[in-house]
């Protein structure tokens, strides 16, 4: 008869059998209390994951290796939230003692989530522009059909009444051409704006995706700064007034 399986004990307190976490670096199995109150406080640079997520993409450890610009021989260990600066041990001792600090792991997570959210917003915007372009193309096809129909009707009428209404035909055709050119210019401008916006959004999303996939805090920080230089896309053409020809 097989022996009953003995529940695993927390490697930190060696008491709890409710194991939910594992440290990838030191290979410890931990309960919730030891993970929050003991291990994390002494090993901030370690990666701790839920047991249920082992084997998934979520356990990839981010690259938090950044050298200090002031002291190139030292690694960054904290982010000073008081000064909004990355600090190494020397910087912290000399200039940031007593300040509020944030771990690099939490900083990475915050910036990753921020950029990921922004990318999702851009994807929604891209979807709008794609549907907008489809709508404009449909409108152009309809206007082309209306144009051809109107032209044919005018010419048919002219053939029947050519001698009587020759001058009138010329006037009507000119009005038609003028109106068509006006509508076509509006349509082309709207289509051009939509295509440009789509290309711009695709480039931004590609840039954000590259940054997010890099797993590099420095890359995320630089990308976040560059976002401030991006201009808001104009959406004025959405309300472009295009009336069908009669």
C-alpha cells in the first residue's frame, strides 16, 4: 500500500503547509506571510512567482542591470521617488538618505504596465482608423457610382433634346464636374489623413512593442520619455462634411 504524501512545508518558517510562492533565484517554497514579511524584505532583487504560474511566460525575469551615470562602477539599487532619480549605493548614502525609495522591480512593473496600457490605447485608436478608412473607401465608391449615374442621365437627356438644350447641358455638366471635384478633394484629404494616422500609430505600437518585449528597464524609461514628444493625431477629418450629389 502506498504511503500517504507528506504536505510540503514553507522553506522559511518551516511550519505552514499552504505553499503559494517560489523564489526563482534561491529555489525557496514559501507561504504568503513569509513571502510578504520576510523574504521580500531581504531579497528585493529576487524574482518570486506563484506556483500556479510556473511554466508560463510570466516568470521571465526582467533585466534590472543599470549602471550609475555618476558612479559607473556601481549598479543602480533603488529609484528615489522623492527626487525621481535612479540611485546607486553611493548616491543613496550621500544625497538620498531618508528619502522615499522604490525597488527596481516595482519601478519596472509600474513602467511596464504604463507602457502596456498606452500600447492598448493605441491599438484601439488604430482599429478606429482602419474602420474609418474602410468607411471612406465605401463612400468613395458610392460617390463614383452617383457621379457616373448623374453624368449618364444628363447626357441621355442631352441627346434627346440636343438642339433645344445644348447650352443647358454644358452648364449642368460644369456644375457636376465642379461639385465632383469638391467632393473628391474632401474624400482624398480624409483618406490621406486616415492612412497617415494609421501608419503613425503602427510605428508607435511597433516601438512600444519592441520596448516592452526587451524586458529592459532602461529601454522602458527611454521609451516613456520619448512618448512626451509624440503629437496627438488630428481627428478633424472624422467630421468631414460630404453630401451626396443629386
